[in-house]
């Protein structure tokens, strides 16, 4: 998709970027000048446009508000020392968005709309991409049902939208997590493997309870027995036990994280032993007790690498080795950052240049 042929572009009269220090803004609260919108109606994708970021008028009867047909992705763009802008593995986000769309009975977004809209939007708003070492432009593509109708059925109309915001680190400090064994995030046969809005809404109350106890996030456990760990908050989970990187195997209750698969690829490339399998709470506590639990961390687009410095279970608290004493996760964090900023070879061809 080219801008001249398929995307109508309405540029803002004056950029707002000079009103902000894009290298120092709160995560997710300062939005860039423009937004991309594509509409689906009458059985096909139609208008596509880029216009100034604005509130969108909507009906209070809109399907997404009542029946939860809403999915999204999270991506990041980076600027190297030469001022060039690149996006980290956007085709993986494109594939996952459509995996979510299929499960939620929504139309798949064509690649030319997803990638064409992304490319033209970032060309316009490249000045919003931070230059700081840990800064990035967070990109939020999402798809919502827009029928103005009350009645439980798949919508006939949809909007695919991309908005962006400059962002620093999601977690500014290492985090403490509480193992959750009362509530659950996902069950087999459900939608835990897709990025549906409802997955995140249901997580808020248990997380609030954990935060009242002094934790920043929860570790979700399986919905059947609450014996096996699955994810942590909005992140995939990883542990280094002895000399092995261990992460829960993908299933229909675990999101196929793009940072997750990138960390696994790097670990294997470095010759590290990697295991994707079920991990029980007891295994983690035993490893802590015998001193073989070397590292625990979350991985995700927003957080990148979030160091876990303590795990809570009921009334017990298990402190972990200090981040300064860890070998693998800091190296992974630095390597991913250097790949994204163009400071080391991108041997896997993960960066998409705008």
C-alpha cells in the first residue's frame, strides 16, 4: 500500500512535538500528532486515512462496548544515532493480530493495510521517536467492532486504528510478584492466547489486591489446579535455574510473546540450554531453597525485560539474587536494546526500517 494510492493523508497544521520532551514523558499518556484509521464495512476493507489524533465520536450502542469484540497489539519504534527509525518485528505483530481476529470472529486485517498504515504514520511522526537509550515510540494497533446495535452477534463493521506515544521504561525498578492461586487469567479453550481487551480487564482486580500487599504484579497460574505458573501480569515469564533458561510452553492459555520468542532465539544462538515446558510452583520454590534459582524476569513489548527480585506465595516471601549478580537477563536486555538502536548487527533481520 502506498500513501498516494490508498491512504488519504490529512496533516496536522502544526506539530505538538515541541510541547513535550519525548525522552521524558509518562508511559502511555502523551500521544503523537497523527492516527491511522481503516474501515471495514459491507464485507470488505474500504477507506484508509491518516489524520490528526483526536477523540472519535461513537454510539453508546457500539458493539465493542457491550460484547467485547476488541483486540490490540503493542509494538515499538526506535531511532538510531543517524536518526533512522525502525520497528521491532512488526510482521510478527501483524500475524498475531489476525490470529486474535480469527478467534474473536473479526475480519483479518490485510498486510498492506497494517504495514502500509504503520509505515506512512511513522514517516509523518518520526520526530516523536525518542532518542534516549531506553526510549521508544510505543505503537498501539487495535481493531474494534463498530455496529450500532444491541444484540449478541458478530459485528458487521469494524475500525482498525493505529495510535502512537513516546515512552520510556514501563517498570523503572525491579518488581516483586505475588503468585495468584484464587483468580485465574485464562482457561483451556478460552482466549488467553490472543490479545483481547477482556483478558486485561479481568486481570485488574487481582493485581489491585497484590499491590495492596506490596507487590507490583501477579504470577498467573493454570486455571485447573493453580499448580503451574503461566504469565506475570502482561508479560511472559522466564527463569534461569542452574544453567538453563526455562519458560512455560505455549498453549491456548499463554500469549505467544514476540519478546519471548526473541529472547529464546538469542539464548539458543548463544548456546544456552532452553526448555519450554510446564513449570510448577513447587519447582520454583525448591530451586529457590537449594540455591539453583538464579534469575526470574518477565518479558514483553512494553516491559522488554522486567527483573523480578522477589516472589510471594501466600504469607511467604522469597527474595531473589540481586540484578547486579545476574548474568543472562542483563545481557539479553542490553543485546535487544543494541539491536533495536542499530548498535550491533541485526543478524536475525528483526528491524523493519521506515
